[in-house]
């Protein structure tokens, strides 16, 4: 009887711990995407849209708000180095302006933003192996994502921290 009570207490503690990790400050933002190995070579095949890891071009994308379509094979390289990428639907000048303002306020270091039409969400924030999908521009949540993950995710995230 005591053994059963002890096991129940341990199970309850584990369940509570898991539930608390998903809420409050310090919780993981977005969802984890299985990481693909990243090489500077084809094939360029990804397991999410937009991508969060995988093979990529040798040259990364310029940082900052590009105001044009992102080249996924290029920005995956940025994510490998620890950058956050903000992908947003084209054709919405207000959304583009909001993203541009946010990037200016947060700074260009290890942050890339531009349009990407091959997704079902309005805006998606990504880092290596993680994505936050949003149906609308949510500035506080996007700020929190950038602050939590910029320079922290990616096989070569140390390169991003050295840039800042």
C-alpha cells in the first residue's frame, strides 16, 4: 500500500512538472521541429514550411528586414548560426511595416525578416529546430521569441553571439 502511494506521488510530481514547463515565464515558445542535419550542399529538402533546419547554401542571407521574399536555402544558414527568422505573408503593407519596425527596435544582429508565401500562417518566427506560428502579428510574443532564442539555437549559434 505504501509503495503504491509512493509511486502515485512520483507520477503526480512528474505530471505537474511537465504541465508547469508549458506555462509561465521561461516556458518554451512555439513548437519543436525535428532537426535535420545541415550541410552546405543539395539536396535542399525540409520537414516544415517554413524550414527550421537542413541543408543550405554556403552564403547566409543578409540580416535585418529585407522587405522581399526570403530565400529559404539561404536563411537556413542564418539559423544554423543562431539567427531568428521572421517569415510573413506577402501583400500586406501594414504587416510589413509592423515587422520592419520590430526588427529596427530589436536590432539587425542575428535577425532576418522577409516575405514567404509558402505557409498557412500570417507570420512565423523560426530558429534552428523551433517555430512559432501566428495567425496575426503579436508583437509581445514575437519579442519574447527573439529574446529567448536569438544566439541560443543552432549547431553554430556561437557565431551569432560573437556578432553581437
